[in-house]
């Protein structure tokens, strides 16, 4: 076994972005949507609606995403206490996302060109992706009656990225594959169709934009602001997704690789400590021809620290012949 200290120039760090399918079963597009009557009727059903890729009674059913309507004034759900106005599940949802996304409980959402006090949150189930959502891959179809809209993010249309407290932010527009169909893709009176927040895996749909008529760029989505029931807007949004029957999006992960270049120059690593190479009693080379013209086979590269602790091992696919007439360069790749 021979050792050699690596120089700083022997290390190179590289980062690569890897995309993958988002939905269960490696499905590229989610076109079937199911809810759980148990979840909907439970205490969590007052706040959000969980969506599965198959019937919730199926053993393969897994939550793909949720739907939650948030309203700053608490409209659209039953108040916790009839004597306290504006405190309800929808106000809780609004406050939760405002703190998580904006990091400021005194700031409202500026969606497109308009300040909005309500939205429909579509958080992707955390188990569906490793690091974040892939901008430019979103294609969501929403349909109400005869009105349909195709929504994507505008990541390919913007020259610079906007950031909020939750990371990158892209506007949702009428278009496909990260670009608007024409113009900005915004609605006439309500700004964009919402935000895509890829770093936390959330879509925030602009409820007022979707509520508008087809002439205004909407689909007539039923937004319930009465304080007589819980989850009505979540259900109408789910119906629009079901009728649209197409939700496509990919995940994204950054893999950092450390490349280490191990160089064996012509005068290095030509002798072996194999028992068949050196006499165990005298420590001499057994065969005289190996004294001036030795040969060895490199099979393994081990990485040690200054304390002589073995940290990593790289195995060659086949033994590599080494002698005084050859120099060898082995590139070791460590992913983390």
C-alpha cells in the first residue's frame, strides 16, 4: 500500500440540477384525483382537502397535494367563536401562509399588480419531491362548465428572479411550460393567477382572478365567502381540477459532486506489498526482474485524512497495469 498527499488543485466541486417526476408511481401527469371522506369529515377538513392519485381505500393511495382557502377577514368558514368576528379556519390559513411565505404578519400578498387578501393554497405533499419544484414544468388545467384555463409559471419570461421570505417566486400565468401564451398572461382586473413558490413546494392561486368571467380571464370559479360552512371553496377548486383532468409538474434537486483527481506519476506506485511480490523473511523483492522493471496493478483508491482514517474507497472496474513507462490519472467522484 502506498500513500500520496493530494494538492488543492486536485479537488474540483461541481453542482448539477436533476429533474424527476413529481407524482406517485413516477407519473408525469396527474389526471385522476380522489379525496378521502374520512379526512374531509374530520377536524382537518375544516382547513384543507387532501387529494390522492387513487381512491383513498386503495393500498397504493398517497396524498399528492392539498387545497386550502385562506381569507384575511375569515370569510368562507364558520367562526371559532360567534362573538369574535373574523377568526375562523380561513383566517388561520391566511395567517399561516403569510408568515411562512412573506415572513411578516403585517404584509399582504401582492399578486401580479394587485394586493390580495385571499388565495387558494395548493401545497404539494412533501414526500413527492426531494428539494423543490422545477420552474417551467407546471401545466395545470382548470375547468368550470365550458370555461377552461391552462396555468403555468412565468419562469421563462422573466429576466430576473424575484425572492420572498420563502425563496424564489414566480407569477402564475395563462400559458404552458413556463411561458405565457401572449403578453403577460395576467387577467384584466385581478393581476396574475397567483404565485409559484418552488423552494417550499407551494402554488398560491389567485381566487379573485379565477372567480372572474371568461371575458376577464377567469373561469367563474365558485368562491364561497359566507360564514355558514367550512371547505366549500376547497371543494369547488377540487372540482375544477377534476374537470381539467391534467396536472403536470416535475421536481428538481441539486446534486453537489466533489471530483478528486488522483495522479500516479511514472515513478510512483510501481511496487507492490503483496506477499507474492516481497519475501516475508527478508523483505526483498523475490524476482530480480521486478527490481529495475517492476509492475503492479492498481485496483483500489482509498481516501485518508491526516489522522490516517479511511474516509472513502473507490474501486476500479478492472485492475490497471502500472510501471515506470506509464502515468495514471484516476478521477474519483463523490456525490453529497
